[in-house]
C-alpha cells in the first residue's frame, strides 16, 4: 500500500508531455542486462513473453491520463532522480473487483495522483504477469529511469522513497499467494533491475535517503514490511527469501 513521499518537491512550470508509447522487453538476464525498447502503437496487443523475458506496458499502453499530473498547467510534483539503492515489493490491497487490470491501474493512478501528484509505485504487476510502467519518468530513458539510469522518486514507503524502487502486485495478498505468472514476472523484473544497478539480490545495504540524510540497514530486495509496521506485501513478505534466491539464480 502506498505511503507519502519523502518531500513534495518544488513547483515547476513544465507543461504536460505525452510519454513515448514504449513497450520494453528483457531479452537476456545477467549483470548489466538492460531493457531494449520498441515503439508500438498504444493500442497494440501485449507481446508474448519468452522464457527469459517480461512484458512491460507503458503509461500510454494502459491509458494514463497525463493531465492528472498537473494543476492549472503546473506539475504537481516535478520528477526527482537518484541512484538506486534498494528494491521494495508491495501489494496494492486496493479492494478492486474490476476484472480489467489496466482499469485497476488507472484507478490507483487517479487516487495516487490526488495525493502524490502521480502514481506512487514505479512498477505494477497484474495476476497475468504483465508489468505496468508506474510513475512518470520522462521520455529520455527507460521506464522509471532518466537517460543516465537514475530512478525517479516514487511515493511508496514513507521517508524512504528516494533511491528505493517500488514494485506493487495488484490485489490483496494478505493470505493469498501471488499467481505463478505474477511471481515469475516479479522475479524477472527484480533480476533486470538488480543487474542494471549492480545490486546483490541476497545482500544488505545501509540505505541513505539522499534528500533527508536518514539512514538504516535494509535488504537489497525487501518488502514494505521491512521498512514499516504494515501487513504489506502480505504473503510476499514470507516468500522474500525464495524470491531473492530466484533472482540470484536468474543473474547467475
């Protein structure tokens, strides 16, 4: 579940810029593996994942209304970028019964935009294993990143957002495990991010918030519950050791 940002940021006079209709595919896993991007019409059907890939729907693909990020032509929360230190897993626990996951993502976006100026999470994953681009990060890099590879700050762990990528699985997983497809996509997304940012999946770090200076030890790959008193990410919290092992195996 989403939590408030590290700080709201300063106001900007930037005008809305439509994101590129990107669909990204992980074609090879390993240290330094990167996503290749392919421009496709927003209406294009999702491409099938291969055994070593995941499919990412851009904001244009899932129908993000980019005007929600602005008030009277001014961006509510201008993008801020920092190097990645940790990866944090959530479940959305949004209570939705809508059978269309893209509609659920749009609903979460509307709620988050009112509170945080945009989607709080950097990525979302549905039960079918599709990955959704979350918080807007510009058009010059890959989803969640700028051209230099720094991540855009989201709003998913209060006080510990900057340098901490937030990945949320759709649904309430308090007692229900993630679907096999969602779990597989999560492993592959985590492996891609760990490889790109030279993070050790089984390791720990001393996280330092680059905005506030607050520090604390944390796992490289953890759940929201590692950072705060919460049930989030439900059953994924107890599955974290297995998830780390799976990600490490993908990178081996």
